[in-house]
C-alpha cells in the first residue's frame, strides 16, 4: 500500500516594502527579506510592492554633502559616520549588496525616483523590483546623482524599462499625485521610519533586520495567518 504525502498550500503574503532610495538600511533590509523568502521557498506565495517614503522631502535639487547632512540631522561626528558606513557595508555584503566605500557622497531629493517606481509598479512586480534595485545600486554603489532626471531615465533603461518613456514622465508631473497620496497614507498609518515591511496589511517588521529575523517573523506570520483572510489595509491602487 502506498501513501501520498499531504502538503499545505503556500500561505499568501502581500508584502509592502515602505522605503526610500536614499536609505542605505533599506538596501540591507531588502536583501535580508529576499534571503528570508528564498529560505521559506514554497511555504509562502509572496508578492512584493515598493511603497514611497521620503526621508528628506524638503531637500533642494542641489542636494547636500552626506557628512554635513548627517551631522546636522543626527549630531554624529565624521568618525562615527565612518564607523557606521563600515557596519552598513558589512551588513550589505552579507546579503549580496555592495556599498561604495566612500559612501553616497551627497544626499539627494528622491521624489522623482519615487515617481518612476510608481510608474514601474503599473508594469508589474518584476519591472518595479528591477528599477528599485537599479536605483539603490546607482545611489549607494556608485554615488550617482538622484536629482538628475537624465540620470534617472538612464538608470530606468539599464533596469530594462523604456528610458524614453521614463524621461517623458520625469519631464512632467506624472505619478506625482500617486506618490504623495501613498506617502500620506503610510504617514497616517503611523509609519515614521524605514524600512517598514507590512505583511498582508496586518503585520509590521521595521528596520534593516538580519535575514534570520525576517525568516523567523515570516514563519510565525505564516503559521498564524487565518486561512483565506483578507488584508486589513487596503492594497495599493
């Protein structure tokens, strides 16, 4: 007599990754989340959408030297910032992300980058992810100018998107309303720091956590998630 093993169906997970391209810990957190999802394999059926959050919405187009900016904003010394960059680089290496040794160079306004990500989301999960990774690598790996629209359009092309269409979007105000509405939505939901990872609208994981932390949290969520439950928060449009 033969027996057939019974396998549970994958647990659906709608993951909204609220973050800013300017945030190095968001690159670390994304890499760790991806590693956790790889470890979970077919235990979950996850979709990931990148949601906007601006750390410096008032930053002018000229940007600001990163050491000067962090000193003013957080009160840390240049020596402390060197130590912090080393820690971030080490954590990045653990999840396959390479940071530029010298750091970002300057802090830029990222609103246009978020507009492109909102556009990419309309094309599907894979195009948005490709653009998100390309922007993070350009900013934190090569210190490229995120306030320059020609640079952003080129990065979109390198990510496999239509660079001409990206340039058209950046030349106008397309997706500006959508980005502001989503930013406001997350502020109203109490999100004040990034990365913030929201699962099925009812579970929150914050910070650039190690892969082990994400894996344990996702396993716990998968075990407790009501079968067929609808998300509590409205999904992004």
